[in-house]
């Protein structure tokens, strides 16, 4: 999956696939001893289903905050090994300049890896697939764009970047890699 140390922009469709994938990344980071800072809403049900088996010591390295009120000079932001920015921008239309600026400040302040998520846009040209909000700007910031989309089957997903494609299968509330290139 997206397990290396690069910062990424995860573009996903409606539903909880993006949340599930981010929680899996968080779980792996916590189990490896890393500290995680989750910025944005984290509903209890999906968090419990993925992180419920993680022990208290590991969970103590997970902090949750609001991206709107985060101080870019925050020690928590600088010290986190992984920062998840859940929904870095609004779900409709173009990203506002203030949202792009806030994400840039987070990127500039974070010493660890950043995973920023957003709901994909339907391409206005009528082409099949989804597009990423502010993609050129985010890639200039250093975020590699990955798209998470459903395949024909109920449990199959495709995780795709400009040079990789990974087939995922959803089993027991987790994604498993089926194939990759």
C-alpha cells in the first residue's frame, strides 16, 4: 500500500474506504512505535473497529486535533512521525485559498510524513474517474497523489498513483493487497 515515507494526498470516493485505509496506516504506525497526530473528525465506530485491538501503550501515541485551530508551530505537529489531515478541504467545488494555505503551513511544520485526504471531484469533461482538488499545487508542496476507487466487485478497490497501481481486497474490515505494480 502507501507504506513508504513519502507524504501523500489520498483522493477517495464517498463511503468509508478512505477512512478505513487511513486508520490502517495509523494502526501500522502505532504498532511500529511511531507517534501519530490525526487532524480532523475521527468517528468512534470506524476507529474502534480498526484500532480496537491496539494496546493502551500504543494508543497513547495517537493524538487527535482540529486542523482549523492547529498552531503551525505546535510541538505536537513537529514531533509526530505521521500526520493524518482528514479532509484537508471542503467536499464541494474548488479548494479555498485558505484551505490550501492551511495545508501548506501543516506541511512546512510537520517533520514526519503527512497524509492529506479529500473527496474526489467528478471530472467536468465527462471523462470516467475522479479528479483531485488542487492537485498541481499539492504536488508542488511534495504530496504524491493517490486515488482510491471501487472496482466492480463489492470488496475490491484500486489504489493508483501516476506510476503504481495496487489492487486491494476488503476482508474483515481491513484492506489486503491482492496485486500491485
